[in-house]
C-alpha cells in the first residue's frame, strides 16, 4: 500500500499559484483531464479515474477529512478501459457521484502540485507529498507546510474534504 501526505486549498487565482509552482518545479506541468467515478463502499473510498484516452485506474483509499496535511493510504490498479470498469462496478455497487476536473501537475522534488479546475466547484491546489516506505507522516507534513508557504497559500484557504464530499454538500440527494 502506498502513502502520501495530502493537503487541499481553495484558490481564487490559479495564475498566481501557477507562477509560484512553476518556479519550484523541475519541469513543465503535465495537463490531464480526469473523470473520477466514486462508488458507495462500507470503508474508505473507491473510485475509477478515467483519462481522456479511455484508460484509467481503480483507486481505493483511506484518508480522514481534516484541515491541513493528512495521511492518505491508497492502492492503484491501472486499466485499459475505464468505462467498462465503471460499468462492471456499477452492476454491483451504487455510484456515489462523479468528479470531473482539469488538472495541471507540477513536480517539486517528491511532491505533486496539482492545480485543479473542478466542474461545479471551482479552483483548488492539492499537494501530495509521496512518503517513502517506513517514513513518518510528520516528515511529509513538514514538507507540505513549507510548500504552502512557498505557494503563498493561507491556512484559512485549506479544505478538509474530498471533492466528492464538497459536491455532495453542494448538491444533496
């Protein structure tokens, strides 16, 4: 099982953050359109992430909803046909919802800096500090806090929830 430290913040101006992220990054950003279909499960979260070429990945993860850096434990499995995987899972699991986003991913050392434009929600920055096997979460949390400072993101902008949680609150069933 892989682990990272995640932190998410709502931002008004992705352009200003983009300039700071580019200055920290080791190269140009990767541009990705993603469609995450979440399924109702008893424990953690389960989603199929579909990419624009039809491929995708099944991602099962556990992460608390708290403001600030938090550990996420996850398992990913690549697939060639994300739509077929979604269809198969939807036969036995209820679909919780869908999150569609355009993502720019900058790499700053071992940290992925995501600049996200999420349909129906707006603009966000998400940091994922990848933890090494056996590494303490505190090391990743320190790194995430340092990056927040470098990106000029205020603590008051931090968001504790996943995008699917925000969508559900915005559009209750």
